[in-house]
């Protein structure tokens, strides 16, 4: 079974003066602005790293909830933040790290069992797996 979800982006202009919008298939994001100023400065709008962070935090929280439930420990609440680190070196910019921080209210579970389950969720969530995934590209020049 394959589930396909799409996101899209539109960009106009040079990297520093240009601007773009990003949208999602569901409409949760609709023409949200992004650009150099939202990625490297504090401009209004979003950026790829923030979107990856939101996707990773939500995926991890769902995976943790599922795994806790399967172990008989239904969580009351899970709050996760994913901080995406974008670093520059001689070869350019790279995402070098994602730091997940989660706080969960899970009645009746031991600290050891919670930590073990959280580690399994970190490796098991599909977005965690994305960072080692094959990436394909189909490019067309239209002019």
C-alpha cells in the first residue's frame, strides 16, 4: 500500500530578493510566504526547516502514541518540538541535526519503559526514516 501526499512551492526571482509561496494538498498550508528573509532572517512567513521540524514533531508524536498504546499505556498528552539545525560549511548549507524534545503524560509507565519506547518511536516514525531515504528527481525546463 502506498499513500501519496503532496506539497508544492512557487518561487519568483533571485534567491535574496525573490519570494515564494508554499501550499499543501490538504489546504492546511495555502500560499504561505517564504523566502531568504524567512529562512536566514526573521521575516514573516515560513521556511523549509520549520516545515520539516513540524512534520517530524507530529510524526514522532503519533508514532510514540501508537507504540505506547500497543504496550498498554495510552498517553494523555504528548508535546514534541523538533529543532532542525541548518549549518554552513565549505560545501554549502546542510541539515546536520534534528533535536527532538518530547514531554508526555503517560499514566502508569516506568521511566525506563517510556525511554525505551521513545527511542523506538524516534527510529520508527516515517519522517525519521526520510533522512536516509532515496530521493528521486524529475526536472523539466519550460520556456
